[in-house]
C-alpha cells in the first residue's frame, strides 16, 4: 500500500489519508506536550512557514506511549500547541507508534532506517520521517532537531520538482 493512502484521523475526528496533503513532501512527527523535546514545536512551525508554499506539510501525531508525556485529550492537545507554540500545521488523533496496536502508518515507518542504518520501533517522542514527493523516506531520531542541516537537506530534496517558466519575451518597442 502507498504510505500516503493509509487511513489517518485528524485531531478533530475526521477520517482522511496523507494524500489529502497533496503530492509534496511530508514531515511526519510523533509529538508530545510534556517532553524535553517539546520545544521542537517551534522549529517545526518555522519549517511549516518556510517550506509550506513550496510543498512541505508537517503532520504531527500525538503519542502517549513514552512516559505518559501526552496525557491530554484532543482539545487540550490543540490548545496547548496553539497557545504555547503557535502551531498551525495539521495534527492527527493520538496514536500508538509501537507495539501490537501501533498505527498502520508507523508499522510501515518502522522499516525505514535512521541515519545510522537502524530500523525498528520508534524510540521516543519527536522522531521524524521526511517523506519526499518521490516517495523516498528519511528517518531522524528525536535528538536530531527539525532545523538540523540533514533534516533541511532531506526536506529540500523531497520537495516536488517545480517547472521553471521561461523568461517572458521582451515587449516590442512602442511605436
């Protein structure tokens, strides 16, 4: 199955797929409100603002599997992200990223190697997966910040190719 066709549910309960966000690059992140990495929301939002019009969509998946660091319900999560970090990128419903009840998206992402070549379960909150417009996936562990040069390079490489318009012809001289 195409990873973009895996069903997901938005934080407000609407069923969709990642395909809804177009054919551009995606940055999928499992997020939490009470984690030492929570300040990464600021960098994620900055990436959303910088690259959004170029075809990047950041998609946050709240997860409470790591030390109970995302205990809130959908309204509390949305309020926390909006008020504290000005988050405007899409947030999905709270999911499990590991184990028997892991979300199907994360079951697929487990097979993606990180920059050290290791695959497997998500180790902590704020693990990042860049899914390029071409379908290539790059994985970054939690300690790698969203503004790390390697993450930026993966995002830029994953953006959809743009057709550059030819220079407009010069207008004929006025007579």
